[in-house]
C-alpha cells in the first residue's frame, strides 16, 4: 500500500462489534454517510419510517490504528469529509466477521471505492488477507444531531434484557413496542395490531426502589407490577449539513413520555447487545418535548445513540 496515496485507514481490533453495528444500520437505512475527521468517524441518519434518528460516533484515538489524510485543492487538511456507501453492500463485507476478528478499512487517492479487509484471528500477517470493497456513492449528505438531555439517564437497562424484549415483541408478532418513560424507570409493552398488550415488563433503578426520592439512575431491576404514567413526544430540529428537521405529533399532554416504536426498528434494536461488551447497561433518557433517547457504548471505541418517536398510524 502506497502511504502517499492513502486518504484514510481505519483498523478496528473488535471487528465483530463493528459488523453488528452495520447490521443495525442496514436494517434502518439504504445508504450510509460516514463523516471522517481527525478525531471521529460519524454516521447519522433517520430511518425510512421517520420514527428513529440514529447517530454513531467512533472515537479515533480509541482505535488500534487510524490515519486521516484527506486534503482540499489547496493542499490543506480538510476538517472533515463525508463519504456515502450502500448500507447493504457494507453489511455484506462485514457480516462474516467473528467475535475475535479485526477489520481494516482504507481509501486510496483517485479510487471510487473503500477497501474493507476482514482480518481473521488466525491470520498472523493481516496484510496478506484479501480485501473486499464498497463503491463510493455520489449523493447529498445530511447530518442529524441529538437534542440536549439531562446528564444522567432516567434508568439503565441491561443491553441483553432490552434485546430480549425487542426479540419477544417480534416473536409475538407485535405491531409496535411501547416504551413508557418514568422518572426512574421504564415500562416496555408489546402492542399487537389490534392495540392490545401482548407482553409487559417494567424496570426501575435500584436506587429508586430503595430510595424513591433519589433521582440518580443506577442499574435497573425488573419490576413485575404496572403503573400508569403515560406521555407524548416532540423532536426539535436536527442540525444537519443540509438544514432538516422533524416535528412529532403530540397525542395528549398526559402521554408526553410514551413512545410506540415501529416493529421494524424494534427488530433492528434486538441486535443492540452485540455491539457492546457483555454486561453493558443501556442508558434511557425521557424528557417532555423530546424523543426517547437510548445510548449504548460500541465496544471500547464508540457511542451509539438512538432517538425514538411515535410511529405514525
């Protein structure tokens, strides 16, 4: 590889988490724009049903290797550079990555493709591995930003528990998964097409259980009984490279912290436990006038954020 022609190179030791992350992305969008910069690699998009905004940030200082050398016509390093690819093509190059495998992505000057090199754990010299590729697309790039929430989440829920809840909703052929936000907890209801509840689970922070006046979210415990606390939702403008935004329908004032998530997005989120380490706790944020926000680490090198709004009837 000619280093002088190298525009960027990304080497991720935990290739499995990257591949599973792309699996979620592929389920929610047809195209992926990756915004490269010296400090981060960012992916953000709104899904086809307009009910979820996804934002992924990979921190380059946490990667095994990262090189950024994209320059303008004046020879100066560009602060950032967007590259779009087909989501399904990208997924097909990463779906075979195992739990102990790595991955390398690189782009050479004058090339119209990104080279992607899965690195099997048994490969002693990664440079000998064959490289796949995805074509670079010419299209408009849009960036979505996330509204500001309280620093501390309302509740933390095991990634595996949440993935199981999403999987159960799919198995039961639910039309949506309802998330009822509370000050220190959350209720998950699987909603059938006839609008009846097929399953329900409640989680509260352990601190809230032991001391209800404490507002700091801690690891959650599953609470079998149900409480009534519903709400509505509004998603303010999302900053983008091309100005864009969403406004959510407010159903009722007392429904301000409840969101019904389309089953297609629920199926995508049923894989969320695969992008982080075993035992990871997802962070749930609920706020009046804002979408429900879920945060998950991506292995040791990134952050995945999803903002959820009511699916339109």
